């Protein structure tokens, strides 16, 4: 049975970035967006990335997404074929809205941001991620968390819960005489959330490893191994979640003085890292060439998209947002990428400045030119 991709059919932006008001209608095929630098191509991808939990592909503060000459508010509305069927989603902030959180509506009814994961799964690659393997561990954790949310939407809520509880604990430890009973309660909840986060991440990595073992790799998208390195993830290999949760709770209690002196929690899933190895050369991804790192990252993302597509037998490839994806690929890798995207049958949104880079896929895709705060089909 042919895969039915998760896809956006109608996207409306209001006072978002450089768009005063624009509606784009597409079908489930790949979408190509070309245009000059600064035309607003990435802004469209960013809008779609806000249809899933989180802060979007740029991780920008929500109040900064408003159009420069607008009233301070912004909105992204979409009609999509989602995990649960056709759905209408809206998100944004109103002019003068206090705080920095965005509001979400699903079928015109208010909903928590985490509920977006029940409807849309999306992955993205941007030029800023080219240094993922050499950058800070926090970037790799965020990358892994996005992969995990696409498979387990509840992971977003558990991650947010853990971060909130950790901040609460850190604040309590800053007091000269913290309330021990309150700390006990916070640490108990914190341990539960921490183990849930670690277990979900570990499951994602295990599924990626299994898929990689099935498919292998080639010279264009090299074979890789992937491991999550962390105390809780390692403990889950040989103990039950309950046992690991109990141990972590005891560890938090034992480290109160040390954590208080440091001003932060020194152990937990917020300290884990993702280790990727280029198997063909048997070297850490961080030591591979820039081109090889890019190929590894693309291969990893495509492998994960295949997992999402097959998860729970749903046969629903996720949306892929690929910003400037073709610019630094040679002709062979570019052709291989397009072939894999078409085989996956996903709605991939790709941007670039040069139409020629998409000549191999333009007949199978929907190409548009972005200019002047608007989007028009290629002429």
C-alpha cells in the first residue's frame, strides 16, 4: 500500500516575518521554494515548523516573529492531512499579548502546544545544523528530542515537565534553608519525568540503529552507528524504569548540597549526549569532513523519516523541511537525495536560490518562486 504523507494543503500567514498576509495552497507532493536571499523562503519553512511542539526551526523568541510594520501580533493557520486525519491548526500571538508563549487552536478550539504532536510530525535540516556533530551537546539533545517527538508526541510534555521541575528544584536549593518535604516532592516528580525522557530517547536511538542495520549505507549517505550517552540511559539497559527512577531520586537527594553550591543540577537527562560514528571510516562524525558530516546528517534524517512512516503501521511519512539543502551537495548526492525523497513519498519542502539545483526533481514537485512577500508558481 502506497504511503500517505502527512502534509499541509493550505498555509496562511498573517503578519508573520515578512508576510503581511499570504495563503499558499499545495498538494502532498514535494514543494520547491526558490528566490533571492531574504525573500522569505525560510520563513515559510519556519511557519510549518510551528505546527509541531517547540520553538520552531530557528528557535526564535515568539514575539520576534511579528512583521516589522505590523501590530505586534502574528498568526500561522494551516489545513493539513495529519496523523488523525484532516485538521485545521492555528497558532500565534495577539498584539499586546502578555508573556512569551504562543497560543494554539485545533479545529478552532484552544489546545496546549504539546497537542500539536498528535496531529503533525515534521523534521528539519537547516544550514545552522551543519555543525551539529562538532557543536555543543545541547544542540544534539534538541535534535534527538525532535526525532523522539515525531515518534512519541508525549515526549514534548515530559521534557517540558522535567525542565520546569529542575528549575523549581534549583530555585529551592538556592535558599539557605530549603523545605525538605517540598524538595522530596519535587525530586520524586522530577525522577519520573527524567526516566520517561531518557527511555523515550533511548527507544528512538535503538530504532534508528535497527533501521540502519537493515538498510546499511553507501558512499553517498554513509552507514552510521548512533548511541546516546548518559547515566540514566545506561542504567535503563540493565534495570527496570522503576528501579532507575528510584535510584535517580535518591541521587538527587544525596546531591542537594553539591547541586546547590553549583547552582544547577549536575546529573540527569539534560547532561546526555548523542554520539554518531561514520562506520565506513570508523571515525566519530565530528572528525569526518564537512561534506561527510552533511551526508551523515541527511542519511540519519531520512532513516528516521522512514521509521516515522512505518511507526505503528500508520504508513504516514512526516513532513520534511530542508532549508538550502541542495546548495552544498555535489550532483550525485543531490540526485540521490531527490530519489530518496520520492521513494519515501513525503511532502518535503526545499529552499534554494538557484532553480537549476532542483531541475532533477522539479517535474515531480511543486516549484514556486518567492519574492516581495508573496509566492507564485514557476513560470
